């Protein structure tokens, strides 16, 4: 995000929501800004915050998995904001489940994808 907006990493870390809003407005798209807290922002500035997940998601390739989840939901016809919010939730829940089974560090990005269908099925059963 810092590179995208030509600001310092410290500036983004100090106010991630403002920077996510700036990017969403400038690019006219839904933005997901990951960190300890995840911000999902629409171009009009409407924002959602997700505080779930685990430090185990801070591993190489994990963000690619998140992007793939969101792209898959978009391909199935979900609106961008719904795909982003659901993608963030599914990604975080998959990470949390793996952490419960395997421990908090050392997760591999490829392990996340196997959790997604289970989380989706369980969530669908609740509705």
C-alpha cells in the first residue's frame, strides 16, 4: 500500500484505514488492506474492519491465497464488496483452524485452501 500511494510504510501503519480509503477512492475499486486488523473499503469510503485471523497467516503466499479466494467468489458472480468481505473471513477462519491443529507459526499457504470448502459448508449450514 505504501508503494501504491507513494507514502512511507510508517504512514500506512499509523492510519491504515485512511490509506485504504485513499486507495479505494483513487482507484475506484474495493480495497482489502491486510494487517493485524484487516480493512475492506469501497470507493465511496464505506469500510468494514475484521480483527480475526492469526499470526500464522503472515507467511509467504498467504496473501495470494486470499486473492484467489476473492477472485473465485467474483468468478461465481459475487459483487466485489461481498467477495472481499467473505474472502477475508474465509481466509482468516482457515488460518485459525490450522493454527488450532498445527500451532501458531509455520503454516504453509498451500494448507489454507483445503480448509476453505469446509468453512464455506459450515457457514452455509448456519444460514
